[in-house]
């Protein structure tokens, strides 16, 4: 489960094209860019291959709630 999720627009004057995201998952801190098409560009640390699909889904749900609601 994701904790301490935060997001911030990449550009101050526009809502698109993307947002920086930051959160903890299984005790590890992750950062990246969430693009408007739902793709995630991971920062320096990539999640385990087995965790990535579920993690992307959780991030997508959180972004839908915060950005598009």
C-alpha cells in the first residue's frame, strides 16, 4: 500500500502535461513523473518487476482522485 503520496504540477501555469509524484511503498521512497496518458517515468529507483503493475494501478487511482475529481 502506498503511503505519504504527494503530487505537484510540472508547470505552475498549466495543469498538463504532467505531475511530479512522490510516495513510499513497502518502506521504500519512490519519485517520478506521472504523464497525462497515465505512464509513469520513474526517478532514480525502479519498483520490483512483480510490484510494478499493482503499484502503477494504485498511483493511477490516486491521480484520478486528486487531479480529475
